[in-house]
C-alpha cells in the first residue's frame, strides 16, 4: 500500500474488496441488502484509517529515535595533499590544529601554515615518504593566526593513485614536548645547582633559567625573615622588587604557602582574596603561583612565578615542574650550608639526605652497589636500610643490568639527568619512577646521587585524562545535535550576570551560520536578543542553585526552529547546553491531531448513518413481520401446511434481521457513542448482567460463581454489554453438564485482568482468533442461535478501553475468556 493517505474513493474500493472477501460465505444473499453493505463499508473504511494512523505513529517514533543517536568519532586531524604539497582535503580537527577555517586551507600550500624554521624539515619529511617509506613521523611547529604555537606530529604515507599525493594524520604533541622541554630545563638547573659555583651565583642562574622555561614568566625567590619576607632573587620583575620586604598585607600568598606547605596557584591575582590584590594591580600582575622551599620540615622561602600578559591556567606539567624545581632549590639551599663548617656540613647532609621525604640513593657507578639509602627510600621500596645497602641498583630495576649501567654512565658524564624507570618494590609491585641523578664526590669517591619520584599515579591520571579528553572531544564534536559550552561571568558581588562562549560544536555553528572564531569568547548577551538572553540567564541561575539538569522546549533565535534544549553543569563555573530540532516532531504531531479530528468526524458521521439506517430498516421490517403474522392468523384455515411453514420461515427471518440490525447498531456505537470514562464497580456491572440474563440462567439452571471484582475506569454501559456477551456465551455454549461460570480478577500493578471461565463445549484453538471477527460462527443457528457479532462487540469494547481480549480453551473442556483494563488510560 502506498505511504500516502488513501483518498476516499480508493478507501471505499479497498473496503468493498476486503469486506466482500469476509462476508460472502457467511451471509445469505437475501441478507446482504444495500444499506447493510453501506454500513459495513464505512466500518471497514474506519479500520483502514486506523491502520494508517498506526503507521504514522510508528514512523514518528522511528524518526524520534534517529535524532537521539550519538556517533562517537575520534577527533584526529586529517590532511590530503597533492604531490606539490597543496592541501586537497582536510577535516575539522586538522583545521582546528592549523588555527583557521576549512576554506582558508583548501588549495593552499601546506608550508604556509608551518613555521619557517620547519620548512626544510617539512620537505625532507615528504621526500622520505615519496621515496617509499611506508610511514614517516615528524613534529612541526604550526604558525597559527591566533598567535598560539602548537607542536603537531605529522604521520604521513604515500597515496598510490593515478594523481598521487600524500595523506597525513595530525596529532597535537604540544603538551608532551612541553613536558620534555621542562624536564630538560630542570636537568640543566639541577646541573647548575650541583656545580661548584657560589651559591649566590647559582640562585641568579636558577631564576633566569626557570623564567625562560616558563615562557618568560617573572620568577622570584622570597626568603623568610622573621615575620616578614624578602625577595632575594628575581628575573623579569620590576627592578624595585629586588630585596623588597613584604609584610602581612603584601605577602599573603607567601604566608598561605608556608601554612599549607604546598603549592598555591591564583588565576586572578587582582581579585582573589588569597593574594595581595593592591600590589597585583599596581604591577599589572594577572596570575601567580608559589611553591614552598622546605628545609628540615620548615618553610624557609618560596619559589614564585608571575604572569603579566594574561590570566592563565597552569598545566599539570608546569605544576609538576614547579614542585620539582622547588624541591631542587630546597636541596640547593641545604647544600649551600654544607660549606659553613664541618659540623654544620655533617648536620645539614644528614638533614638533607636522611630526613628528606623524597626517596634518595647513593650509588657506586663502578659496580652498581647501593652505597646508602635514606629512610624515605627504605620505606618506599619496602626494605630495611641494611638490606637495601647490600643490593645493587639494577636489582630494583626491571631493565637488564647492562642497560642500567649504560644509563648510569650518562648520569656520570652529565649527558642525561632525568631517567624514566620501572622499579620493583619488595612486595613485587612494579611502579613508574622518575630518577634525577648526577655525580657527587663523597670523601674523594665519585658516586651517583639519585632522587626517586614515584610517578605511577600521575602517569595513570595523565592517561585517563588523555582518554577522557579524546572521548569528550569526539562526543562533543560529533553528537547529532547542537552543543555549546559557556563559562559563567560574575559581577563584583559574585552574582551570575552573563556567560562567555568557550566551545561550540559544528551543528551549533551550522544552525547559527557562524564560525567558531567569530563567537568564541563572546558574551551570551552579545550573541542573542535581549528576551532570549534574559530567559537563558534565569535558567543558568536556577541550574546553579539546584544543580539539577533542566530540559525545556523553546524557539532557537537564529532560525526560529523549535528545539528541545538541555542545560547541565560541568562544574560550578561552566554550563553545557545541548538541543535537538523538534520542528519535524511538532509537524508530525499536528498532522496526527488533524488526522484524529478527521477520524472523529468520520466516526460521528458513521454513528449517525448507522442510527438512521437501522431506524429506517426496522420500520418496514416490523411492518412485514406484522402483516405476515396477521396473514397467518386470519387465513390459518385457508392455507396448507407448506404455506404455514413458509410464513413461519419469513417471520423468523424478520426476527433474525431485527436482531442483526440491533447488534450492528451496538457495534457501531462502541467508539462513537461511548460515554466519558468514570469509576465503575464491576460487581455492580455483574449484578446488572445477571439480572438481564436471569431467564437464560433459570432455563439452563446455570451456576454463576464469582469473587470480589475491582473498580475500573470505564464506560459503565459498555462494561455491562461486554459482560453480557461473555457470560451469555458461557451459558449458551454449554455441554451436557449443568452450565457453571466462574468470574475472577487479578492485578499486576498496571492493569486489571478479568476472566470468565465456563465448563461448556470449548473450541479448537485454531479458531481462537476467528471468533472475534464479525459474523464468524463455529456452529449453525439451529445448534446455537445468534448473529455472530457478540464477540466482535466485546473485542471492540475492550480495545476502546485500551485493553486486549483473548481466549484459552480445549475442545470439549470449556473455555476461559480473558480481558484487560489498564489502571490509567
């Protein structure tokens, strides 16, 4: 059948065809008069329309499900290049890494996006690929329009097609390279700390090198002096700050760092109460970070980094670098005091080595013996100090001894300071460690001094963070609905007043007709009209207050489409909004409502037709029957027995025609004439039914057994008609035994099930579905009278109430009819 709605003519032809197939064998030719046929055709039209409505509903549900599917694609940059290294195709991730839009990339030379200092390496990279190397990897510095420098790894292969060219996968390795760079810088600083230079010279070199490592940040070392702090060393800070004395009001951050004995970072130095705001405003300081310098368990100073260009966040790598540098400086300060006197030298050594919380080892590079280990190392590895001092360094390492010895030689020569190892604890557990090692002369004996940092948890966290970021990025970019992330904006009193757009996925950008560079960083108030902005802020404040996700439907300003929007918090200061276009759902709902209205109008017309048709049929039928009876009475003596019998047949046919018209009328009224549903006591319904059937019950001496029945939400009159048909059939189709009818009910939490069980003749279950069809009879009228419509009426009443009806039976052993009525419908 066509998916289009059938017009009235086609519907009528199909109804005639289907009806003709059903009743041709069941209704005598003289009974299929024109009006009855018309009535059944209209009824069949209604059923066909109902079928079409169900199809529309199924299509609507399928459409809705489609728009809730999410596609999780990895956000990997992809470039397709010509043999001359011009860009043929690129994906969104690649254009994002290149810092521009797709249309600004296609057809351009790849070198125009690469830092000039990387051009030669770029051409060598693709030359190697062209010469047959299957895959070539190289890291290039990207020259972005926004000024940000990214380190991107290109993994390329040759395209073996007629036109040739290259394909490259792009991965952002900026963080990885930053980690390596900071590790190398820390190695260099530790080497300076371990040199024989004057302590004052070492500190000046350290702050300068640290400033360079942190991108030119202002760097300072503030030492504690009683209740005050003095900036003893600085680089890239105003000249007047050298030897500047800070009191309680100007050294709030240093004091807090000393109290906590841990690193403290302040993103907004000019407003965060943890920092000295006036001093920050005076010097234009935007963000600041300090780490404690701890000697013998006491904070004697702080290492500080100051950022003046913009408020910024610190990466885990930068925080880790700062902590390790502070630890190294703490050791340097301790070391500086070793030269003051022999006694102080011993005391300071013991404090630095034995009392330090970091795991430390002294190793003989000639035979790999562990010469000494501090208590922290013994506790970490799970050995006593005596046992640990009898072990060799490679006993702790998963690497082969010759590899460990080779690495130690690099430490001796200063070629390498930082080592990544996997060490075995006494428990057998393998942990990831970073070992910072260098040569040290102890009483004329050259040893290797190693500081061991356990980085297992950090590496696990970094890996989890990487996977989470990749998953989130893929979901956010590829979810099949608009998605946008806003950062909350507050006034001085802390009241939420606006929101700044941080991220928007491609679907949001397409819906708004914008590019990410146009809207990123802009305020919500500048992106949308005032009513939409004010309503959004009300939702933001409610979300901030309750923390519960908010879902609502509203027009989307750029194109006016109706959308179902979901608001939820990422954290206290960030909100994600997602939305799907439900305009098509609204149109489908409207179409369904219009179709339902037409169906109701058709039902009303059908009911009116059935009423008048039955009325007009019954009147001449009564007249025919009456005159036949009159003819039989007046001319009884003048008619022979055959004529008398013919008249009886005609009168009986008229009565059956009258019953048939009444049943058809009742069938048509189920949907059309139903009353509003109300609470109906099924016990009262059964009492009324038994009163109607009392003659049949008396004549057949039937026994009716029933338990307490429920109160349901239904049409009282239709419930009586339903029970009358079921109980009446149970009495009518009895066997040789006295008819016994059991009526019971059950409840499963959502619907009531009522059962009518008899001990009658039963039926073959092959006919179980047929008995609910119009005019379908399993027995002749001579065996069991009736029109064959009763169970069709029962089925229609149950379905009108949102339930279902079925039978369970075995031929010769009775039957049980079940029907359900939902609790709420």
